[in-house]
């Protein structure tokens, strides 16, 4: 059930990896957005991404750490609100706790929302008594006037309770010590469900204890049998090889227990409602006993949330923030891009002179310098500065807790389109990389809605398409270089993003009415408290985890792509280059879409990485069949204009940049995530068909006015 991601972290002192047989295996459980991944990172030294929105941890991560000379193994299981297995996360969490072989479970709770978190903790304690409660975010709770009496909580529950503020490193040593010193408690809090239900459970417990032989808690199994929980019983069959309902030692007792419930007027549905309701009441009673003050957010945060989530103000604020991020990105990236390009030009001169000194043949010199090196230099110089600005700002909004508010604002729109509100979060992941956005669709429980999100994710421009859009906007749609021009460019870029979102909603609605019919679900969209991001951590993480990772992938593709592009532009058949033959064949189609054959060829050859689209156009338009290093400015604009480009051409190309097939990496990811080449093909065909239709419409309309 997805518990496969394994890596080895540093020890508690940060002195490197540890090895050897673990003294104790610990499962780390908790609701989404309680800082569970932060606790995991703090204990093991791993640097797993810990974005501030619900449901980020879909797969489990495993690591080890050393404490007082002993090795401990830690597994971060999916964040979930319940063990009742109505979602992939809940099923994975339940199965690992029940059958994963963990010696104990550390349940991470939010001190500011303890009642809600205790619902999960009480369910886990019903499954195993070997529990430690890690009450995290104590610092945030204190700011909100909430005080948790951890001593009273430990006494009530009968399990160790560790107060923590993991983001500040507080409580980590205490949790390590509690794990090391843990011994099975003589008493743990048990939720009681009323006389009739308890009598039925008692009838089943003894035969179940004999059959299960300690491999699973008999009380937990009895309740699942009485409820007729098919998913839980199937998991027991899968992991323990036992069909409990049909087992000869259990079936007679199950019939007697079920009859007792029927005599008491309790159906299976009523039993499930009673169990859930009593757990909620028990959590509330414990909170009343152990928590002082803090009825909620506080008036200041409530006012901010009303502004950000109200229909009349939430979307305008979202568009304003997005435009501001793009303005800073466009304005700030120009000078660094020019410096980087100049550096690559100088290094390219050294490379050229070095190859000539070594006696390299002309074809090798030109392929290396005008193919590989200059394409690589262009990709790095146009990608690195915008990403180095955009990703930290985006990560700041993510860590602040703003992205769940965006999901809340767009939830009703996605549900009207027959999709899931969580799709907004997967779209946000797609800004960095559409392949990452496709993987992120795992947070959506419904298979139908997950497929919709996968098929539409590429309609949001990824980092590889932003440089193309910025170049087209600054060359043909905005003139001048002042702050006003940068602001207009940012607004236009925001407009193209909005186009992608609108098309995502439209295609989602079409799919939900045709291939993927069904009713939209109502997922839990939690609004976490706002948290002050750690600026240094945000910069380091966004640069290392996102900017350099994505840049490295693009560079790895750009270098061989540069060679391939040069070869297609210089290998000739019948007096024409392969590139010219391809552009000529596609020219009628390109003209019909408001572009030309060179542009369509560039998009086709850019399948491995969108970053190479502009270099391919330059190489095709240049008479010498090599990338001569045009900068994204007046020189490049003059080259394109000399080959028939107009504002309409730039607009159609920009629209097609947003609405066309995903890159090869994303398509392979779709194939892997869906298990079907058919869905991968649809992921390519659907956005391309939409892009072709919009471009043809733009060309038709512009023909009436130009």
C-alpha cells in the first residue's frame, strides 16, 4: 500500500548515516498538517519536503537515527484523519499500524486542535496500546492562548505525552528519550460504546484472541466484524491469511453477537454511527479536562481568513498576489539572465579556441559550440534567474499557509466541473514541474477525480514554459524596459495562467460528463494557521529541492537536445536540411493555427524539454543552421519579425505554449501513475486539441481586424 520510499538519514547528532539492526521500529502517525514530516526530519536528519497544506505525505518515508548508541527505525506513514479506510491514506496508515511490524506508534498532534487530533489517537490506541503522544506546535498554541496540560493528558490516556515545537527543534530529544524508554503501559484509555455494543464485543473477543494469537488486537477486529467493514476484513485476509467472518471458531460467536445487537435494535449503520460518535465525544471530554483556553483562531486570523476565502475578495487577492510574484520575477530576472548569457558566451569562446587548438574537425567544433554549448547556455541563462526568484516566493506562500486558502476559493469551481477541490493543490505543484503535479494527484482519493487531475495537469505552465511566455511577451506584446512595462508583462503572464486554469475547469467538466462520469466528492480542506516561514530554510530548500533539481534535469536534456537540433539543421537530404524538410511539411498546419512550420517543429522537437523550443526556432530561422546566440531582446525580435512574425503569431505561440502536449517526462509519469498508455496518450491529445482550437479561433478573429 505505497509504503516503499526508503532512505537512510543522519543520526541525532548529525554525524552521518547509521547502520545495523534497529533496536526499535517506530511508526509516525498523525493528521495532515500537524508537523509530522517536520518531526520526522528532525529525528532522522532527512530533508523531506514539508509544505504547509493538508495531505502532502502520500507515500511513507523511512529513516533511521541513533540515540544513546542504539539505532531506531522510523516510518512516516501517510497523514490521515481516521483509520476507517475511506481513502488511500487511511487504508495505508491503518495497514501499516496493524500489520507493518512497528514496535510502537508515535502519534503527532496539533496542540491547537487537540480534540480533532485525539479522534485519530483514540482509534490507534484501540488498535495498539503501544502509543506515544507527541503534542506538537505548542508554541503556536501558546500564541493563541491555548495551554495543554500534558501531565493530565498522560494520566488520562495512560500513554507517554511529549510536548513539542518541532519547527524550533524543541521536544525532539525528549521524544527520542520517550521512544527509547517506552514500556507497554499497564493501562490505556479505552472508548466504551454502551452496554449493548460492549456485550456484543465481549462475545467475540475470546474466540478472536485465540484465532489471532496476538497478531492483531481482538477488540479492533471484533468491532470491524460487527460493522461489516469489508475493507478492513479484506486487509486481514491479505496480511494474516484469515477469513474471520467464515472462521469456524469465530463464525458462531459472530452470529450470537450480531443477534444481540439486532435484539437491541442496533443495525450495522447505527453501530458505525455510534462508534464514531462516541470517539468524538470522548475526544471532546478529554480536551475539556486537559486543555485550558483558546476557543479557536483568534479574531485577527479570522478577519484575514474572511478576506482570503470570501468569494468577492478571495479570487482578486489571489490574482493580485500572483501578478506581484510574476512582476518581481520578470523585473528581477533580466539583469542576471544577461550576465549569465555573457558568461556562457565567454566560456563558449574558450571552448571554441580549445577545440581549434586540439585540431577538432569543423563538424565537431560546430556541433559542440553552436549546438550543445549555446543551447545549454541559453537554457541555463533564461531559466535559472526566473526560477531562483519565483520558487522562493512561491515556497514562502506555501509555508505561510496561503495555498490551502486558494484551494478553498477554487473548491466550488472544481466541484461544479465535476472534479475535486484538491486538484487546485496539484495544479500548484505543476507550476514547478508537471511531472511532480501528476505524482501529487495521489492526494485525491477518488480514482475518477484523480484521473481528471492527471489528464489536465499540463494545462498549467511549468517552469520550462515560463521562459517562452516571458520571451514572447517582452518581445512582441510589451515595449520598453521600465517598471510599467514589467508590470504589464506580469499582468499578461497572469492572464495566460488564468487561461490555463479556465481550460483546466472546462476540460475537467467535459471529462466528468463523458469519459469519467461521476459525482464530485467532498474532501476535507483544512485551513491551517498562518505560520511565519523560516526565510533561510525556504531559500535553501527552494534552491536545492526545486531550482537546482529542475535546472539540472533541464540541462541534462538540453545538452543532447542541442546536439540533436544541430544535426537536424545540418544533415541534408536532397539539398535541404532535415529541419527544413520538417518545417516545410508542417508549415500549412502551422499557418492554419496562426503560427508556421518552424514553430510547430520546435514544439515537436522540444518534447524532451520545453526549454529547448526557442533555441530550435532560432536555429531553424538562422541561415547557418546553428544557434548563434541571439539574446531575448531586440536582436531576437528582429530575427523573428524578419521571418513573418506578428503580434498574432506571438499570441498564438504563447497560447500554444500553455495548451499543448506535456513534456516526455510528464507523459512517462502519467503512464506510470495510471498504468495505461491510453491515459498518457489522452494527456497529450486533449490539451493539444484545445490549444489548436483556440489558436485557430485567434487567427480567424485577427483576420477580420488586421
